[in-house]
C-alpha cells in the first residue's frame, strides 16, 4: 500500500536504508510497475532514498517491460510539485541506461541508444536530453537523431562547440576515434556523410572568424583535427 511504502521510505531515511532497500528488492523484481507508482505518489519527509529507488527502477522501464510507456509518461508528467526533480532523474537515468554496458574501450550497445531516442521522442524531451553534461553520450544521440532527421547535425555541433569550446572538441575527437577503431555489429562505422559533417565542424575550430573572440584551443587538439 502507499502508506506502507511511505513508512518504509521514512524509516530508510532515519538510518535503516540498507534494510529498507533489501525489503523493496522483491517487489522491484516481481511488480516494478506497482512499486514505481507507489514511489511516485509517496509524500515523504525526505526524498533521497525515494529518488534513488525511482532512478534505479527506471532502468527496468527503459528496457523491455510491458508497462514501460505508461510508467515513463507518468513519471515525466511528474505528480505535484516534484515534476522538475523527476524529470531530471529521468534524464540522468537515460544516460545511465546507455552507459550501463560500456566496455573498457568506451563502446556501448547501440540498441540502447536507439531505445533512448525513441523514449525521448515519445516524451518530447530530446532537446533537454541533449543538454546532458556527458558529451560523448549526447554526441552519439545527436548523430542518431540527425540520421532520423530529428535535428540538423551541423547546426547542433556548431552550437555545442561555441558553448563548450575545447572540452566538446576533445569529446568529438574521442567519439570519432572510437568509431573508426572499434567497428562491430553493435558499433558500426558512421556513414560517410555523417563523418564528413562532423569533420567539417571540427575544422571550423581553426577558423577563428567563425568562433568567439579568444576561443581557446590547444595545439594538441589542433593537431588531432588536422590528422
């Protein structure tokens, strides 16, 4: 019941977190949708454990669950005054879902990226998701979105470059390097037109007239772009 969930959450916030998490493990496996609805509707004095549980359960609904659409829409709509908080949790959970199976060389299952993009489009939250601080994640997502004609890659890359400067340039170089060096069925090479588009945007880094005054780019990054 909702009262039971609220009681457990409050107990967990008072020093018995591990015990409460252990109790909720069974319903999280057997009826995650019912538990999630209870967590979303609970009105607790503190929200740390509640939010952690929601973020963890979202991994189930970003995967293959029959009630995913209903739960994700309800969570994004955000009951009451916690809408903004729940939306941030969902955006973070999408990034977590994508990076969950990341290998030592940075490669991930591209089917997860496709699933995230589907969810983002369904919830109309792609633009917000593309503001994630995880640059490699958003570059991957933007490239896939551009291939589905959801955004213009050139403009998006240029805007990110101007906003984030060298850290974003480095992330883009890392992204291209991984794509070129680690081709696999789950990580296929980029189409030539996408590769050329990304390289064109990177080369603009060296054209100071197209960038803000004092745009700082190290010689190391310039050498990467040339080669």
